[in-house]
C-alpha cells in the first residue's frame, strides 16, 4: 500500500521530460475534436482527435486516447495513441500501445514493445535540414523554357 512506485506503476506518457526548451505549452484535451492546419510555438500535447496538418516548434506528445489523421512536422514526437500520416521529426518515440500508419523521417527512432509502425523509416543525420526535416522553405525552381 505504501510502497515506492516502479516503472510499471507509472503512466509512461505522464512522466515524460524533454531537454532544453521542451516544455509543453499547448494542449488539446480528451473529448476535443479539431480539424485544419495547426502551428504551435513551443511544445504541444494532444489527447483528443485532430484531422489536418500539424507543425510544432517543440515536442509533440500524442496521448494514449488520441486519434490523429495528419502529416506532422515537429522537433520530437512521442506517440501513445494513433497517427495516420507521415511524421518528420528529429526524434520519434512510439510508446507501448502507440500506433503509426505512415512514414517517418527522423534522426532518432525508438519503439517500445507493443508499439506499432506500418510504414517506412528514413533515418537521417540532420546535416541537411532542408532536405531531411523540411524545417527550411524549399527552393522554387523555374520550369525550363522550350527553345525552337
């Protein structure tokens, strides 16, 4: 009854910590449902449903009950719920019970036992951020003119 909690006793998504400026500043709670294009400054946590496109300048935590249909661009993504869409991040962690249906572009990837991924993983060293992570705008190219 009065014992010290072990890793089995704690919720893995509640005990998350991030280095640097990895604080969670934004949240979409359980029972909430949003769609569209969201841009977050700072970290975010989603426990509800979202359909659209997500850009997070910080960590993104997808809670156990969350259902996301979106392409995601973030510094780090922790998946405890369900994601249908591609994830581009420096670090991606799929927790036990987390499910990802889509491709990953990342520099670091882990999946706990019971985590699920149906898609491809493209590992990158992050040296060319424009190509690997899409954090910088893509250069526009001009179409070639036909010569006569």
